[in-house]
C-alpha cells in the first residue's frame, strides 16, 4: 500500500523537481507494511507534508499501522489531498484536519 518514491523524476517530474519525498499508495494496488525506517525518514524531512489519498482502503491500512504518536502528529501537521468527497469524509473521521479535494489527476490541477 505504501512505497517510497523519492527522486523518481521519470514518473513524478513535478514532485521530483521540488525534492519531494512521498509515499505512493495507489501505484502498486497491493497492501504493504509500513517500515519503521520510512517514518524515521519522514520525521527528518522538510515540511509541509502532503498525503495524497485516492483509496479509502489504502488510507485505512496505513492509518492502522501508525503508532498513536504518529497519528497525532499527522492530525496536526499533514496536508491531505483527496480524490473525492467520500475520501475527505473518511480522512476527517480519522481526525485529519487540513483536507482539500483535488480538481483532477494532473499536476496542473
């Protein structure tokens, strides 16, 4: 469900140009475990953090793997971009606060 995709300029040029580091949950469509080292890297990465959500199942799977301290931290700090109103409601139900709905699937949107 989560994969680290830092510096993958061919696949995500608009993010790589900005030195973005992110977790790509939808690209593989299989549930993966969340390695502790991924959270350790995230803890030392620059903010703002953005969580792109295109799957309710993916969001729930990731959320269940987070320690409570990380859940609290993400509730306070992460910016969430959702693909639908339903996903926005799901993110709100987890206590995430900074939620916006994407206009579409491209970087320009």
